[in-house]
């Protein structure tokens, strides 16, 4: 197998393994918030998101409206739910002796979960960005082409991973700035940085030796 193909495969492998290493390292030491840690059982959010259906009690699902033991409870529950929605909250409820849902209070557990999740992905974005930049700089400094390319590619992919997770939460101006910086750095390294930090020296020295011969 030609040396260039081997170097390409090695560089590609290093880039992929580096990304997985960073991703699973973050997951191992920095846990993502879970919904059950915020929304306890017996909330509208818990039933809808974990069981996949509207939290309607047993009698309401299998009896005619006239025979429904929970008809009155359902009306009261629906009124309470609308009040909670107006406050941008969900309903926390309990069951009575007829297995009917009785609303207890409005809960902001989903909002708290979303806030914690956004903070988590923001931090992952920052961590991935720092690690990715370090990998890119290390790749630019090293003179071994396969390792340099692998670290450089891994650094870029790591930054992309962190940005993708937090992308939906970023404002348009922030996306514009991030893409602009990334584009400028890549163009700079492609135009000037590679030769400055050692990329291409190996090939350059070969050409010089040939000319001397």
C-alpha cells in the first residue's frame, strides 16, 4: 500500500477516534440533565413525554360520556389546565378513589428542565470549542503529516459537534459570527498557516533534494 494512502487512512482514523473520545469523555464526566429529575410522576409532562398519550384517567378512556365517573373531575381538571397554560406551566395532579385525575398545582418542571438542558449544551459547546481549538493548534504545530491531519480534522469535527448541539439556541448574529470566525481560521490555515507550522515541509524538502541531484 502506498505511503500516502496509509497516511490518509491513519489521519482519518485519528480524526474520527478523537471526536468519539471527546464526546464520550464529556458524557462520562458531565452528565446530561434528565427529565425525570425535574418532572416527578403525576405531572402532565411526565405522562405525555414518557408514556406518549394525554393523561386521561381510566374511566374516561373506556366509558361513554354519560357513564363517565370522571366527567365532573375532567371539567375541573381542564379549567385548571387552561389556567396553568396561561402561566406557561403544566399540571401536577393526583388520582382520587374513582381513579379520576384531580389537579393539584401548576408546575414549571418542564421549563426548569429546558433551562438546565440549555445550560448543559451551552457548556458542551464551550468545552468542545476549547478542546477543538487545542487539537487544531496541536495539529498545525506537529510535523508528522498523518497525525497533524488527524488532530486538525478531529478538532474541526469536535467544534462542529459542540456547535450542532447548541445551534438551535444561538441567535442569528451569533451563528453568523461563529461561521465567520471558523471560515476565516480555515482559510488562513489553508493559505498560510500550514506552511508556517510545518505542513508541506516534508514534500518541499523532497523537491529541493531532487533539484540538487
